């Protein structure tokens, strides 16, 4: 019997990208009301938001052309037209960039090769930092970290999950063991950041399998993913419930590693005096052994209780 590969089971990247573009445009159109864009209200609307013809009229494009764009047909759009649509749909800067990437504008061509390893010098920097820090790629795979990061997340010592990935951990951890205290604030932003990065990798098996697994595993992720919100990197406030130290609060900063496109170093800064003292107390204990980094695309197959 012939064995089908992952590549054979997935649609062509171009088709997936056009579908993603159409769905994104539709989601942005549906969140606007006629009043938002200066049109008179209408009592007879079968669906929420603006109609396609209204968007086309306001953006100065043909109704048929815009309809084809939302339907994912293989048509080209100039930057001027995309800018006009972005203005009409009131896209913010992150959403505007996301639109360009999905439309495959040349100057924002997608990065197709995943970043899966870090240079030895990057690990040395991590080890010499006094702050908690780790390195992740665009898919949120955890590639490297320092000893203080492992003190914050002691589960790394005995990790046997499917993906060593922060998004996967957040959406598949049991409620009793979930690390985030401010989950309602953090999870939508995390998914929006992942969605923006996904625009660089639409149709790539390395990404599509991961997204499909998350959709199958987490109804919460599926709901947030369907909203098509996008966000960029930035300073964040994160609150964790540590099994030994209790409630810990941090401000995190995302720093790009320009030598390897797609990699980011996340640095955690204690947000209050209790967190400072709690981390000092944890550091006075014997640190657990650090796991070796995973090879690119590796997936654990050993089952654990939470799986």
C-alpha cells in the first residue's frame, strides 16, 4: 500500500495563503458597522458588518474584483490597492503588515526556512545573564534557555510532551496546572502574535501540522484562531503561579536576534520586590539539570499524564 507523505496531504501553499487572505479580510469586514465608516445604518442585514460592495466602494475597487479577493481566487493586488483596503477596514499597523504578507507582496516575501537552532554564542549570552531568559522561534518553539528560566518553569526537567513549545504548553496544560494567572489577558495576545507569524509560513508542513494539532487539541485555541486577530511583539506583563514560590509577576521584553531571522530572546524582569526575593530564594536551591535542545521539528511521542 502506498504511503502518503505530509506534503501530499496538504494543499498547495499558494492556495492556502489565498484562503487565509480571504478569511482575514472577511473577519475584518464583519467587525465594522456602517456607522463606523460613515454610512447610514441598514435594518436588513443577513450577516454582521459591512457588505463586500460597501468595502469595494469605499476602497475604490471593483465589487467583482474584491469578491474574488475574498474568495481566494488567484488575482494580484498592488500595494496601493492593499493600502486602500487597509484604510477602509481600519487595520492597525500589525494587521496592515499581516495583509501585505498574506497578499505575498514582494517586499514582504515570506521566510520559508524555519529557525530551529541557536549559535553557541547565544547560549553563552543566556548563561551569563542574571535575568530569566529564553530563545524561541516564530512558532514559539523553545530552543534555548538559562538556569533561572528553568527555575521559573521546573517542568522542563521532566518534559515528555509532544512539542516543546510555549503556545502548545499554554493551551494543552490541565487547568489545575496552568502557569498563567492572567490567562484571559495573555492567551489572545499570544494567538494573535502566532497568527501574524503564520503569514510568513502559510502552507509549510512544519507549521500546518502544528496548527492542526492545536486546533484538534484545544477548543479555546480554535476559538481565538478563528478570530484572525494579529499582533506584533512587544513588552508584556505576565503573572505566573509557581508551585514553590507562589504568585510571580514579570515584565517581559522581546529582543530580535538578527543573525538568525525569526529568533527572539525573551527576557523576564521582576515586576515587584516579592518576585525579586522569591527568585533569589529559588536560586539558592540546587538547580535541576538542563535538557539538551531539541532538533528542528522534533516531536516527542512518549505519553504523559497530561496528554
